C-alpha cells in the first residue's frame, strides 16, 4: 500500500480545483495504469474491417451525363472497403445485444478498443512442428489493417447506438493483437466528462 505523500507526488501536474476525492483517486488509478471500470463494454465477434480510403465519384443522370449544379459537377464519396459496412453493422448489433436500448451518451468519452486477429499459417511451423509458433513470428501485430482506420470505423459505428456523435470521443486507447482464439474486437467506453 502506498502512502498519501506518494499519491500527492503522483498528482503533480494535475489541475488545481480537483476537490472531489473520487476525482483524485481516479487520477491516481489512471497514472498507475489502472483505469476505472468501463461504463459500457461489449465484444464484436469476427474480423474487424477498416474504413477504406474515400473515393470521389461523379454523379450521372439517366442519360449518362454528369449532373451539375451552379456550373459545378456533383460528386459523392464511396468507401474503398466494401466489407466495412457489414462489419460496422455487426458492431451496432453487438452493442445493442449487450447493452440494450440505452440513452445515448452526450458527454466526452474514452474509447478503448482491442482488435484481435488470427495469426496466418506462415507464423507456424510445418510437419511435426505444425501448430508450433516459429521463433521468427512477429510478437506485435504491425501490419494491415491500419489501426487508425479500424478505430475510425468503430467510432462511426457507435454513433447513434451508444454515443450521440463520434466527436465525443476525447481519448482513444487502441491496439492490434494476435490471437489463437476467435477473431474479435473488445470495446470499452468510459465517460470522462461527467
């Protein structure tokens, strides 16, 4: 157990005006790497899909001519990854199944996401070493899909289901991990602006 003097040393740099003991204790937990219990948590089973790059497309009329307005050609954006739409729908279903119909969060939040991906066969030995992880297999998932695009797809999915708008995401903690179990995404949401 740590003494209070150590706790106050940990709190150097925390803004003054935090008179509530709960705020101080929560700050101590966060500094030590012990985040508070999430307000909402759920798991999305299946392979996470990233939001692809946006592609501008020209809008055409029935005659095959570009549609114009005020002398400008009208365009619309499409997503490169066609699988992202169905995965985002899975996120919404998983959130509703776990949390039910809840009142949308309107306060700033911290979003924690752990994306688990199955290791490819090339990470394992062959023959009598089948099923044994090679020494050369990477320990850290540092390849496609992009972590920022995965997180963007997750934030977009939560809008209108758990949170009022994804602009409320004030802090993101996310990581890609290897798994020998089923591919999944574990999601935790904490309100930080109560």
